C-alpha cells in the first residue's frame, strides 16, 4: 500500500512497546493514528504527549461489542481505517502443558489469538468493499517455530495468528487489501510488566528480554512491510537456523512417501 495515500491507522496495544513503535512510524508518514489499548492511564499519557494526530480508545480486544463501538468512534473522527495493526498481546505464561491451568491457557488464547480475530472481523468487510487497506497482525518468532518448554500456549496462539494472516492474505488479495504478519524475535519492551498488570499468569524467573532491536526499529520495518505488501515481517536476520530444522523435518517427511502419492486434487 502506498502509505502517502493512507490517512488513518488503528493500532491495538499501541500504548507501549512494538505497537507504539508502529504508531510513531506511521505518524511520521502523515497518518492519523488511533491507539486502542486496555491500559487507560498509559494510553492517556501517551496520547497526551503526542498531539492531535493521535487519539486513544480504551479497548479490551476480547470485547466484541466494544470493538464495533471503537471502530465507529475512531472512524467518526479520522475517517475510514486504511491500516489496521492487530498487535495487542501478552507474554507466555512459562508453564508446560502438564502444569498449566485451563484459565491461563484460555486467557492467552483469548488475547493473543481471538483478540486478533475480533479485529480482523470488525474491519475486513469494509476494507474489502472499499478495495483498499492493509492489515498487519502481530504474531511472533514463536508463531513460526515452536520448541521451547513453557511457551506452548503462546505458540498455539501465535501459530494461529500466522495461519489467520496467511489465509486472510489469500482471501483479500483479489480485493486490493494487503495482509502482513509481523513475527518479532526478542524486542526490548514492557511485555512482562504489562502482562502482570492485567492479571495474566506469568511465572517468575522467566528470562529478561534483552535485544538491540527496539520498538522504533520494528515500527520502521512494519511501515516498509506495508508499503511493499510483505507477507512476513521479521525483526532479526539471524533466526534462520532456528527455523530451518522444522522445514528440513517436513521435507524429510515428504520424501518418505513414494512417487504414486505425489498427485492430489480437490473434486
Ligand atoms: N517484545 C517481544 O520480544 C515480542 C516478541 C514476539 C512477539 N511479541 C508480540 O508483540 C506484541 C506487542 O508486545 P510488546 O512486546 O510491545 O509488549 P507491551 O506490553 O509493551 O505492549 C503490549 C500492549 O498491549 C496492551 N494489551 C494487552 N492486552 C490487551 C487487550 N486485551 N486489549 C487491548 N490492549 C491490550 C498492553 O496494555 C500494552 O500496551 C504482542 O502481541 C507480543 O506477543 C513481542
């Protein structure tokens, strides 16, 4: 999408970290930005320091009724949303499946996956009808490779976000709407503190996140990714060795089957 033609971006989880980095990058390109976040106080602070180009909307992305109101409220001020960034999320709970509670699993899925589905389903039909727009969904490196103990529920949600985004991209392409999935590796943010703040489980002793990639870098990667309609937006060049074993294993599994099972068609 040509961002010089875009006017309005709606960003969930935009009061902090990666979402705020995206908000600032899009504002630098001239877009008006609606930041939607569950954290009312931080939202007010952030919007208060940034002026009229920004507006804050209090939204818990799990609340479907509130999504419809938020869309109406945002568009009544800045016009139709051209860029939707479904970014709000919480950290892994640090539990293995053997020790995890249903409540903790459900909360991770509700925010990190269903919250994103809610955003897509609130805005996709309008973008499709207008024949323009771009949607960026925040997944994770944990949405393209899964192997570490203690991040299982997070990976289930983030793989879901990746799958949602790839399917949505195929569905929206013919309607002129772009879709990208953002898969950050470690980025220094307040993810752990904010996860604890909203009462989600977070096991103590999880590793502290350190990285030389900042939310501002990610904001620029996302803006470029929208401009080029990139399917995947990654943040760290060095992660291929973490991805490759999965693709090698899939290839090896394919190669085990013999020649007469190479053909399949839908009838
Ligand atoms: N920081 C990383 O290393 C990293 C790596 C991979 C993926 N991610 C993903 O990036 C996204 C942004 O995280 P971040 O690292 O910038 O963390 P962050 O905590 O700095 O920002 C997340 C924001 O989302 C908001 N939020 C949480 N739940 C919400 C809800 N239900 N409704 C509305 N807002 C809600 C929080 O209040 C916060 O402002 C998340 O989806 C996270 O899973 C982060």
